[in-house]
């Protein structure tokens, strides 16, 4: 098969062609610059931008990969921003009907959890630590479409905490990459709280975010040294939380392969910390390349091809779900 994958769940428009588990074409349009001035994603702007760029991207695809060669369409149907999801879903439905080829709706979180399979041959089952701007979950991945959520955030997502802390310090959006850079120059001078959720594999980041906000108010006006130290202290605390929960999940399941994925997994320091923890506690950490960690069309085309090959097609209209 040659499956066209369409991803529009949040603020990135991604399309890709996957055939026999290999990516033949991939294109991504990021909206980071548009949302920067607001310090976060504005849903209405996001959906309008998808509507503008998706047809252009598909036209460009057509010049490189004739549509007659496409034998299936896969599209993210949730979770995500409903307006953004609808743009991709309606386009996918139209293409499927117009070209007379099968359609499948793909779960965004499942796609993140299996994107690693494009690069590494890790056997099922494994644990996926999925940490992005919208989600923070620990999943037991039993197969391509058979997964169990072992724990998830009770409030803010981890990437959202990075974005909010960066915003408080006037560092712009997205916050993750700039906090990572600032943290390299800082010292962990602040003591920040690690939430105690007992034996639960759930996460909570809102207490940490509030604690950082209080420290920022106390330390203002901020200078470069203070910003670097706050960034380092915050990132170290996030690292401790992720390491603790991952080690608990490994202990609970006995599964020793961990896939660290989602936008926050692009953070090299957090990756290294988790790998070191794995060496100490006897688990092995895998992470996809950064372009497969953040939102992309490749993972949708990849999982979509597997689903369509397995007969999991759907008739329009699909039912997109925000959560
Ligand atoms: O997976 P993703 O592209 O979109 C969502 O589905 O949310 O993740 C975006 C999130 C943002 O919150 C961004 O700040 C965070 O990932 N992020 C990072 C880094 N790069 C992106 N967080 C920490 N360190 C990074 N280097
Ligand atoms: Zn995502």
C-alpha cells in the first residue's frame, strides 16, 4: 500500500506517504511563529492556518507523488483541538471519496507511541512515556493498536508547564527548547516540590508551576543568571518526576523497554537523565529522532498503513474527539 497520513490535531500541519513501513514523502508546516506573540496556542488561529496550508501542501505532494499511486488515507481523529482536527478529517474524507480509496482515523497518542518503530525494531510489549504539550501519559503498548494507559496527568501537561514557566520569565513560545538551553547555563539553586501521588502512576505539574511562579515573584526583577538558575531548577525537577514514574512503571509491569516520546522528549538533557536512570535501575530507554517526537504526518501514515492492512477501515463521516 501507499498511505497518505494527515496530522492537524494541534498547531502543526503534517502530511506523509508511508509504504511498506517506510516513509516515502514527508512535509511539515509549523505555526510556532503565529502563536508566539500569544505565549500559547490560539485554537481559532490554529484551525484557520491548517485550512490555509493543508491544500497547498497536498498540491505540492501531488507534484512529487501522483495521487493515483495513493491507496489509502489515514488522518488523526483525536485527541486534539476540535477545530484543527476537523480540518484534517474533512480533507481526508473528501480525498477518500474523491479517489475512491479506503480511509482510517488514527489516534494521535497511539501514533506517538509507535513512531519509534519507524527507526528501531523494539519488540512489544513496551512502556511509552508520552510527554508533550497536550499530554503526559505512561502507556503499556501491547501492540500497534492495543494500549493501556497506566497513568496520566491530573492537571497540566508537562510541555504545557515548560511553556507556562517560559512565559512567566518572558522567554516566548514554545518554552521547552529555550528552557533547555537556559538550563545548560544555570545551577539548580531552587528547591522545588515533587508531587507525592503515592503509588499512582499519574502525574501533576500544576503545583510545580505555581511554586516556580512564587519563586519568580520573589526573585524579580530577573536577570540572565536568575533565569538560567530557575530554568535549571525547574528542568531538574521535571526530570526527577519523569524518572520516578518511569521506574515505578517498570517495577509494576516488569517490562524493561521504555520509549520516551512526544515533544518534550526532544529535550536531550531529559533523555540523558532517563537513560542514566535506566542504567541504574535495569531498563533501556529508546527515543525517536526529534522530528518524530514532535507532531508529524509520518507517524499517522505509518500507523494508518498498518491499520488499513489489518482491515481497520472506516466509512465517512469519522467522529473526531477532542479528548
Ligand atoms: O508533541 P508536540 O509537538 O505537540 C503536542 O502534541 O503537544 O509537543 C510540543 C511541546 C511544547 O509544549 C514544547 O514546549 C515541548 O513540546 N518541547 C520541549 C522541547 N521541545 C519541545 N520541552 C522541553 N524541551 C524541549 N527541548
Ligand atoms: Zn503530539
